[in-house]
C-alpha cells in the first residue's frame, strides 16, 4: 500500500489504472492523510512566528528536577515532537498545567525563541532539532558513550503494529502483557522503518511514526533509567520500560 501511495503521489494519473472504481474514494482518503503527514513533517519551521500567546510555567519557578515540565508544556502548545532526558539525579518531570502563580506569557516569538527562552532557565541542559524532533538533554549527556540514549540500536521495521510491542523490542525488554486498548491514543498502530543508529535516533523514529507526543528518560537512580513514550493527549496514555546498566560514566 505504501508503494502504491508513493507512486500515486508522484503520478496522480495512475490512480484510476491502479484502483477499481469502488475503492477509489478510500484510496484518495489514504493518500490525503499520507500527504498531510509528509507535508507536516516538511513544514516544521522553528523560525516561523507562533500564532497567539504561549503560556508556560517558568522553569526558574520550579524545583530543578521539575523544570522539564515547561518543555512538555511547550511541546503540547506548539504541537511539536519532543524528547526530554532528565539529569541522572532526577526522575521524570511532573505533568503540570501553566497556572497563574508560576506562569509566564511569551508573545510574538518563534518556536526557536521559545525553546531558547525555556532552556536558558535550565542551565544544565541544551537542545537540538533532530529531523523534526526537539531533543532536550543534559549538556554532558550528549558525549557520554555509555549513556542509554547514545548506545547503538539495530534497525527495525513495523507495519501496523502496536507501539508498545515495537518499543519493547527496540529497548530489548520483555513485551508487556497488558491487553491492547484501541481507545487509548498511545495504542494506535504504527508503521515505521529504522535503518539503525543510536537509541536516541530510534526513539525519534518511533515518535515520528506517531506524529504526536514525547519520549522521556528519567532516573530512579543514576544507573536505573526508565524510558517513556507519552501521548500529548492527557488521557492518551503512555508506555514505559526500565533499562538496566550504568549510563552516567564517560
């Protein structure tokens, strides 16, 4: 189906030859969805001014281990994909809403300016844009070869599979026994192909396959990271897996 869609997108005149008339409208709908996702990926623009105000909790008003909550708020407000790794002494940041007491409003800014503003208040962190995913990590983590996100990850391919099954295969932990719940956004089937690289790049590929949400890494202790993929929908659910091994040594 993917090859057919790609061919139709390149040569629309082939549409009536490839598909019986009674299935024509179905394929047109699939092509439209495929095109819109591809177009959304290509139009990701950090330097375009954001429409309307951006209201987020100021990281400087939060405890250091909670500051990442502002990154998640920004991800949801801007509808961008985000990966966030905590420092080795911090668990996952809480999910909090921008409340009046601790909130600030950004007006007339681009997405790049907004992320620069937030990360400037998180001096241990830096951020990069990686093929459509904003990745926020401790500055030292980028160059630690044993860090869980810098470890090599083999290639994989999935076609309409449950995200949790693909995720657990990637991070090499036993598959969940949870019953699939098709009403949860996080259980939406994914189609993805990854040629191989680092764990960071593999998680980015999974996130791009969903075109929604965030991956996060938190630490119960320095040698006990947990990886989470979370829907941007507050009721959309999440999947997680603990990873063994010391990830803090250089």
